[in-house]
């Protein structure tokens, strides 16, 4: 990864953050909680994937449609967030796999 890649990544992230800040306050709160959750749970491809930008796209469409954020995603924000990453490999999965491949992991 060269310096130009780093600069481009920062530029894209700043543009993404600006889009989030343009959302209504209730959308911003839900987005930030979901983002925090994703950073903790960590779908492995989160940094390179399109999950967060697509979530902002989805929220922007909800704003245009005049819907509240909970009307758009439902009352259970955690369940909605889990549904978005249900088929994604997480860091917890990678950790479990690393434990099972260590010598002596079979209990002998």
C-alpha cells in the first residue's frame, strides 16, 4: 500500500463521514451504533467491503422516502445489524479457526 492509496482511502473515508453527518440525527445515532458494533464484531472484509457505504445509501433512501430510521429497519437495531453480516466471516470466526488448528487442539 503506497502513500497514494493511503491518501485516497482517507479522502473516501472523509466523504463517507460527510454523508453520515448529512443524515437526520436519529439516522446518525443508529448508524454510529451499528458502525461501532461492526468494528467490534468485525466482519473481516469490513475495511475493503461496501457494507458501510451501502448502509448510508439505504439510509439516504429512507430519508428521501420520509421514513424514520426505526420505521425503515425495525425496532431491533441489533437484529438488523446481525442480519447484514450473518453470512460474513468475522474475526471471532477466524480466532476460533486458529484455535482449532493449533497442535493439541483436539484434546489429546
